[in-house]
């Protein structure tokens, strides 16, 4: 996959794209002169959990994260903690 921004193409590292397959329920794009971001939101076909993966380009670098649950036995169901796991 490649991202085009301000007339320049940047390759997205394979680590950002591998290991996920989910039904997309939402897509968000944002950008300015410095960079461009893409967020994909969906549900995993394996366990029906929400999946959010973000890929963004800032100047000449590409970053990617996946939001995951942070397990904590003291949390109630409505107090689920999440963190962004770096995929690179």
C-alpha cells in the first residue's frame, strides 16, 4: 500500500497492514500540510470484538497503531481501558 500526500508517494510498511481482517464499519480520514491519517474501525470476524487501526504519515515517516483492550480485573464492563499498540 502507498499513501499519496502533496504529490509525494510513501510506502506503508507491511507491519501496518499484516495480521488483520475485519468488517469495516467506519473510516475516518484527516490531513493537513504536514501529514495524513487514516483510521479503520470494524469488528473482528474471529471474536466479534471492535477493532481500530490507525495509519498516519507525518512528513517522511509512517506510523501505525492498533487500539487494544487493557485487561484489568478491577474494571467494570463500562470502564474498559484501551491503549494503542505500536505495530512497527
